[in-house]
C-alpha cells in the first residue's frame, strides 16, 4: 500500500515525496517528467496527478546535472530581417518542442562572429546546435565535436567543414527556373546574384546557368546584387532594365531581392509580367500577396527541419549521426502572376484579327 507523504507547510515538495505518495521509485518520477524517457501512459498519468496534488515541480537544472542532458537545443540565427528566417525559426521551434526539447535562441549582434557566441552557448550544456544563416570555423566545429555536441547547418553548407548540413536542392531549384522560363518563351534571361560566398547563391546560379547551357541558351546576363536584400535587388534590376536590350526575365537569388526588382521595374514604367517576368527563391509569406504575386521556388522548410531533427537524433530512437551528413531536400516551383507565358501570348497576337 502506498504511503502518504505529508510535506511540512512551507517546505519544497520533492520527487521523493511524490514517489512515496504513490508507492513507486524516485526514478519513475524522473522518467514521468522526461519527454524522451520510456514510461507507460497510465503510470505517467498517476505521477502527474500526484505531483499536481502535492504541488511538485521538477528541478530541471538538478536533473540535467544527473543525466548530463538539458533537453535544450540552441538555435543560432544571424538574420532576422529576411522574412524567410522567421518562418524557419517557427518551424524549428515547433519540431524541437514536439520532440520534447526546449530552444535557446542566440542572435549575433552587428559585426559579431558566430564563433564568439559558441563558447558561451556551450556553457548551457545544450544537447545540439542548429545554425541558420550562419556558419562556424573548423576550429569551433572541432570544439563542439570534442564536447559531443552535434551541430547542423540549416539552409547552407560549407565544403570541408565537418558538421551536418540540411538545405533545399538549390542547384535543382535553379534548373527548375531555367526550364520554366525557356518553356514559357523567354529569350533574354538574367540572373541577379547575392553574396558570392553563400553556397545558396552559388548553387542557384550554377543550376540556372548550367541548365540554360543544356537548353542551348548561350547568353544569360548576370548582375551582382551583393547581398540578399531588397535594396540590392532594386539596384540590380534598375541597372539591367535600363539597358537598350533589356532582359525579358529576371531570376533573383531570393524573394526579398525579387520584391526590390518588381518595384524597380514598376518605377521605370514597365509592366510585370507584360514587359519583364520576375522569379524569386524561398516563397516567403509576402510572395503570395496580390501586390507581388511572385513566381518562386518554395523551400521545403518543414521537410528540412524534419531532416535536421533526424540527423541530430532528436525525438527518435537513434542518436545523432556520427559522420557529417549532408541532406538535400527538393523544393517546388510555385507559379504566380509575376511571370507569363510569352509563347502563348505571341500565338494569340498572331491569330488576332487585324
């Protein structure tokens, strides 16, 4: 028969008090409050009911000292301005919490290197680190490995850096855009690049240009935007669209850049898509609004976050992958009214009565 625990008034209720109340071991109480531990639903219900009655709250810090696990995942996000990354953050937090972990968000200040954040981050004894719009040095990757703290880079990878990586198929996305623009009768194409050192930018450009070459489109203008920003896209579009023989389609390395491109075209008195078709990459929420209605490649954020969780071993039976794993997930072309079928439009003009 279970003993009744009667903690004195004013004293803190302990796991031992709850255990005595329902006649189980203290380890059973600990397992009931661990989202990842194995315990029957019936027993878990009994423990929580008794804990609520006694007013017991588990000491997360004390438990982490015993288990050497905090059930916390650090997310390092260097860019909260681009609307793509709040979408990423929301998805990561949802999936991390669904797996029974909590998140700590670290945002580098202007000019601060991510390497400067990691030592402070590791003091929290986090179980894993997710890097978004950021990367770390090889030396810092080795420090994390020595601490048995797995790291995954989300939405980019650095060749030669020994950490996990998850990204959309940026090369494949560039190829999809090339196929679509050529199939819809565009002949004078341009790619507006962002940061040269970003693998996302390089791969989107590479996929786009290589596919155009396969399709026998020998000439493609390239304009350096310099960064993934509205201002960069706006300025690059102005330069391209002021040319005597302007492009009839612009492919931007990101949606935010494409928004700048659309506004630049309109300021020049051009119709989008009548005079120029515009394509972005990411499919941020703003892309679907009527003011932009942007054709774009939708990044599979849900699937990418799921892949990151699997690699880190969060919420699954197996632990984190030991060897660096690079997971690539295919995106989807979303067509909206910032582009048009020029081939069909030409056919209509040909059959229209004079």
